[in-house]
C-alpha cells in the first residue's frame, strides 16, 4: 500500500491525518489538488489546521 503524501501545495511529507478539503481551505491551507474531496495532512500542517480551527471545534463540542 502506497503511503499518502501531504495534500498541501509544495509539501512532500508523509501524511498522518486527513480532513475534508473545504475545512482545510477555511483554515488557510492551499490544496495541491483542487478536485480532491479530502486532504491528507502531514504532522506540521495538521498542527496548523488544529490551531486554526480550535475555537470552532470547542464551540461545536459545547453545543452537544
């Protein structure tokens, strides 16, 4: 099985997690493939994504 690469434009690191492309774009990450439904993120970009969406995720958890 081939290892997935990070889906952010210009990054070739191995992916550790994947998210919906729309969520990644709203967090400020530029996708390498505009037609993909999901983006695989490396460790560094995953950290950036989580930092950018921290308040949104917290509010979602409080609404349950």
